[in-house]
């Protein structure tokens, strides 16, 4: 055993056949990932395995070979299908002994409820040699902390109300003491309007050089609805130096990606646009067709949005566009309801009627039917009219489900408005 070996990497194994179904989710690994990272321990893998001795043993052996810390959650109960404790002892070749104090403690829990402790609960008092028992005031299953060949193995109960306080109270300290001085530092930027491959093409020549630096900066590109996220991270024992390097790296990516970058702190588009509107004393209204009110819903999800959101209209039918927004019937007949001229007229109509600084018009075909060869499903016209009365309009050709087309349409509309404000700021600063 080498107890002074730094713990740098971890793997979480969630145990329980119920987690393999469609009704139960493993939420513990999200909690553990955040907690481990705060200690400077990077989560390298996580897995879910059923209540099978052989399957769990195979996964546990693999984890021991590739990381410094293995955290197993669940499978510590008193029944035959609670195999975690037995598998860990078997793989590590550690004999069991019954801990009389655990038996007495479990008996007291049953007695306080006016019940007799079943004999099967004695299984929870079986402790592998050398293991530290982690008491559990919130349940009958104690946890275990085992040092093995310089690595740490942690067994935690499955219920989050038991696992989380146990980790914070009894596990974070010992792991942190072994993690060394290094911590993991991160920064991020969110982009929209360009695909994942285009972002990769633009920034790969830059971030590829960081891999050979000491310490290296790791780059992750993640496609999520409406945006592409770029995450940067590095491990360091100097917080100021690490954050300065990350900031410089992030700035070099922004220089290439330009105004497709809309957030540097994880805030979504609706919050970014809302803050810009609030800061500049601007207001916004929207006329929506295919998005059915989703744009206004997203904007008003932000607390305090009443300071800048004035009104909205869902004009789904052609007659609604005519009656509610003053769109010319001839315009619709000439260009079609899904067209840039109609989107502009919708934006102008809602802006005029409400007196908003910004008027937005969205009209399109969200599918799955309704498309034509000239205007297939996913064709969406988005128009934004700003304080100076000038209109910005785009026709999008979107792919995906009806929900995704609607979401992307609202993202594009907000991004146009955001860029109009940002560019106006830049002009005023000149």
C-alpha cells in the first residue's frame, strides 16, 4: 500500500438492476462528479450495472486498473440481491468480520420503531478487513472506505438522502487529503448559428497546440439544443495562473469564432438577451406562428423579464396574421405565409401595436407534414425589427423533430436581436 499516492482520477459504478430500466435514473453520479472535481479528482468514467455478482466484479476490476478512486453506489442492503459489499471483498480478497456495534445500532433503529430486527440485516454489519465504516444516520446501510494498493474504494448507499450527507461528512475529507494540491479549473463559451463540425474546423488548429503544454488544456466540444458548447479545463496547483491561462485560451477562440459566441458563463440565450435589453432600457414583443409562443415562453422564464417583455401574439392562421397584426392579404397571397416579407410584416405589426423597441416575427413549417418541394419542412422565416426601424430577416432550413425546429427558430430570433444590440454598442464606442 502506498497511502501517499495522489488521487487524481475516479470512476463511479451505480449498482442496481432497477437503474437499467426506464423508470429509475442514476442521479448520484451527477452529485459525485461535482464533489470529486471540487477536490481535484477528475471523473473518468461512470457505469450502471445490475445486481449480478459476476458483472459487477468484472466492471469493478476494470475500474481498479484505470483510476485511483472507485465509488460504488447502492447494493448495500440486507437482501440477496445486494451484492456490492460481497463483490468488493471478493475482488480485493479481504475476509469479512461482523461488527457488533453495527448490529447493535441497526437493532436500536428497529426497536425505536417498535419492530424486531430481521436476521438478514446482519449482512449489513459484515465489514471487510481494514475497511473504515461510514455511519449512516439516515438509513440502515453503513458505507465503507477501503484503502487498497494506494487506491481508494468507497461504498455508499444508493438513496441520495443517505449518500449525499455521508459523502460530505465522511468521504470528502479523506479523499481531499489524498488528492494533493492540484485542482481542476474550467471555463466555457457557448456559440450558436454554426454547426459542431464548423466550430471544430475553426478552433482545432488552436486547441491542438494546447495538448503539448504543461499542464495541458483539455478541450471538449459539445452539441446541445440550439448551441455548441466549448469547454476548457486544466489541472494546476496555482489558481491564479490556471485561470489566467484559461482566460487567454478562451480569448483566442473568441477571436476566431466572433459574435457566434453569446455566453461565457453558461447562461442561456434568453438570459443573455434579457440582460442586454434590461441594461439598455429596451423592450421586446413577438408575433409567432410555427413556434406557438415558445419564444415568449423562453423569454419570460427569466425572473424579472417583465422589465423588458411587453406582449406577444400567436398568429397561427393566415387570418390571425391579417386581423391581429395587420399583415396584408395580398402579401400572403403573393409570397406565401412562410416567407421573409410576411415575417417582416409580422414583426412590424407587433412592434407598432405594442410600442416595443424590438419586434420579432416568426413563420414557418415545423412539420412533420405541411412541407412542399419549394418550402420543405423546416423552412422558417425569422424577422427582427430594432429601435431604428431597420429589419434583419433570415430564412432558415432546419432539420429534426417538430420540437427541435421550434426551438432552433426561437434561438435564431433571439440571436439576431442580440447581435443587433451588441453591434449597436460597438458602433457607439467608436
